[in-house]
């Protein structure tokens, strides 16, 4: 296991930001461990223990869905490579690969939609106001 920015044990993969900050990996493209973004939000939003636990579950479900989408992207990229390597182009196979990518993206968007609803229900009004500010300024991404 690696060390986080503050010497914390980094569980589950670390972030996509080489600087170790929460901005580069929080709900973003790369893999990330739950502890750092969770700790960041707990501090910035003033979450209590119950909220931290529930938010951990929400973030974990997003992490899993995004990881699955990354696997889908790799698999479909391999499919496109196979199409390019073939003697003739198979339009039906290309359409199927495109449809798989669309379904994968739709699953991620649905997971984000569900997460936003759960986060809205979880946070108090002032906490939601702070979270909205972080979204609008780009500190966190959905």
C-alpha cells in the first residue's frame, strides 16, 4: 500500500492526480481509494460519523461502476482493433461495439444520478450549499 499526501495509508488505489490532491481523482476518470476523497468531504462539509459511513457506500458504488466502465472501454477498444485487423470491415460488429459503449456510459450516468439523489438526502441544507460550491468551482466532479 502506498502513502497518501499526509502519510495516510491509501487503500484501494490512490488517485489520478500526481500531486495527491483530491481534485484529480474525486469522482474523476482514474481509479481512486475511498479514504482520501471521503476524508476531504468529511472535513469540508462537516460530516458526522453516520454521514461519513453512508457517503462511503455511495462513493464505493460509483467507484465500482466507473471501474466496470473502464473495463468495458478496454474490451470495446480491443473489439475495434479486431475490426481494423480484419480483411473486411464488419459494420454490424462495429454497431454492436458502439452500442456496448453507449450502454456502459448510460450505466455510469444512472449511477451518478442515483448518487446525487442519495447525497441530497444525506446532507443538511448548509452541507449541500458547500457541496454545490465545490461542484461549481470544480473542486469536485460528478
